[in-house]
C-alpha cells in the first residue's frame, strides 16, 4: 500500500506534489490503495444506521476490498437473509477518529457503475457531531444517482435544511462522463467552499454575514467518507438486474494551504474582457499613504497591464501604528464624468490585511458603498475620494499584505480571494518592524493561549479589551476586563483575537 501522512513541519511535502500544488498547496495525506486491503490506521468500515445511505451497510470484504491499486466499495444482493434479513449489502469506509482536518483541499479520483437505485458518494462529516444533523454540517463532494449524466455537490446545515434558506445556493449539479474516472474535490477555506471537478471550480458556497444562525458550521475538524449506497427516497427502488453497483477509488489526496506559496489573486469576471476600452480606462488615479516609514504617492495616468496591480515596493510599517490609505478618483477614460459617476453607483471599496504572512487575510474593514436600490437610482459617490485606516498589530519581523479591492456592489464580496466583477485589485506588500520607543525597553506581546474553546492568559497589564472576530471580519465578542487575568469562552472554529491594553496598544492573535 502506498500511503503518506505528513506532519505540518515536514520538509518533504513538495516531493509528492506537482508544480502547481507545490506552490499553493502542500500534501498532508495520500492513499493510493495499493495493498491487499484498506489501511486500518486511517480508515474504518462505515456502520449500519437508519438513514437511507446507511441501512444496508456491512463490515465485509464482500462490499469493501482493494484490487489492482483500487479501492472498491459495492452494493450487492444479500444471498443469506437468514443471517442478516436486509435485501442488500453495501460498503463504505470513513476516516473518523483516525484522520481529520480543518480547511484545505480534498481530491478523490473515482468512477462508478450506473443503474436504477445506485448512489455512490464522496463526502465529509464533522468529528464532533454532538449538535446533531443538520446543525453539525455536511459537505458532499460528490453524489451520483441512478444513470444520470451529472453529479450533485452540496452542503447541509441548520441554515439550509431546517430554516429553508436557499441564498446562497447550497447545491450545484455538473455534467460528467459517467463512465470515466473523474477527480472530485473541494477547496475548503475559512470564508468559502469551492467545489471542483477535474480541477475546475464548479460552484462556491460562501460564509456570509447574517443574523440567522447555523449558516457556517464548517470551522471544525471533518473526516472523509467513501461509500456505495442504493435505494431510498432519492434514488427509488433498486433494479436488481443491474447489480452489483460498484465505486472504484484510485486515490485520495488531502492538502493544506502552503504558507510559503503565493497569494491567491482574484480572477476577472465579466461579459467584457479586462482590456475592453471602458475598463482599460477606469482605474484609481492616486493612492497615497500616511503612517509608513516609506510612505508612497502612487499616481497613474493609465491603468497597468491588467485589473490587478501589485506595488513594487514593500511598505515598512511600525507595530502598534496606523497606516492610512487615501484613494482619489477613478480615471474618466474616454467617457464623460457623468457616465463614470453613474457606473460607480454600483461600486464598493473593500480592504483586507494579512499581518503574519500565512497568505490568509485575517482582517477586513467594513466596505464603503452600499448596494444600490432595485431601480438603480442613487449612487455611491463616496468611493471617489476615500481614506481607509489600518491598525498594525504588535507582530514585528513579519511580512504581510494589504489588499484594496473595488468591486461591483452586487457581488457582496465576502473574501479577498474570490473573483472581481468588473473591478480592480491593488496589493501592497508590508513589513512590520519593531516600535521605536526611544528607550531600550522592549514591548512584549502578552502570552495568550487557546485551550479547547477557552481563551486564557495569566497576566495582561492594566485593564484591557478583548475583541473576537470570525475569519470574514464579523465581531462576535467585545468585552473589557478590569483585572489582569483572562478566561473567556470562544466560539468554535478559527478566530481572530484583538487585545487592546491600557496604553491603547493592539495585539492580534489567530487561533
């Protein structure tokens, strides 16, 4: 059996990856099912239960086996109903309690037989399912039913299944060659799930700001399930003449984001090309900064080669300071001022920041510009001349990036990485340096730890404020503490913590 599982600190990830993966992703798990059976260090049989997908499961080599470098999970006719009185037997394996992860990329190369009643699936469930289904969350990387020429990729949650919210859409169908091997996948980010087929994104499910509960249960460890089911309310009755049903899995690969890799640059999305005369002549004419050690006065007479621009110099910023960006006026190009101003009714400004160089933007400022009314009357002219202020944390000797995005207001941008719809993107590399106090005393960042879902610190001088944000910038906790100890219950999942001490100094943590 060829199976690899790597620690986060491993120096050998890139050996296993192709050129593209080695830059953006690094592998943490791979199974090619090349031994005589599946590896019980990482997989267990799925066990029988009441739901349609699980009602025929059995722990047997008749329904789960490996051969010719393939995992084969099957649904077969039960020929011994005296011992087990179900009409069919089905197989599946899961990595529960053996291998799980939070955020990353999963790819599974598989093919399956087709027939009335068949239901192969590649999916993920949380290790902690105590909230119950659907509140705990479910990620369906691939489901196929009967003889259809398409697959289903879906999420389940309390927000969707109990409350009935369908915006954003929780599911997508995509056409496939059902007789061929395909690579089914999902890229799982703190702010979205990008489902893929053969390396191409089929649809994205975003984490959104909403007052409704249960929209994003996808911030905790999940495990992988590979199974072949059949029958039930979705597929209908099983055609026994088509048995056995079989899904063959060539390999399973799991990756994490590579902090040594590149930033994700938003793609351009529009019916027009980015070099259309209108968009080629629409850009920010001046960007100046205040607060850096090497402030810039960036001016442009025309847009650069594309909608995306990375400033060539690194801004040197001091920990604990504020960095202000002033952005002045879009170019009018070959259009009248009234035409450009009219178009800017549909434009919003967003600012994101990565302060620790892990290629994830942990800070986002509230957008400027509102979604225009349905009749298109009114405007967001405040985006023509604006100043945005970014607080620099105490995080010296770190490289990072500040990203400024102008995007279509209808796009409801929730991430610095998703496509821009007829917009522009400006990236400014930063380097955080030590605060110049004028004396040799060193500012020491308070030691803060997360133990389970509790945030603790033994001592923080003076009274202090604790703010907790989720990865899309929504504030969840804002409390002031008057003594020196900290013991605060946190929401589950990755959180951004900002602590402001009695001197007004800000310290940021990601945990």
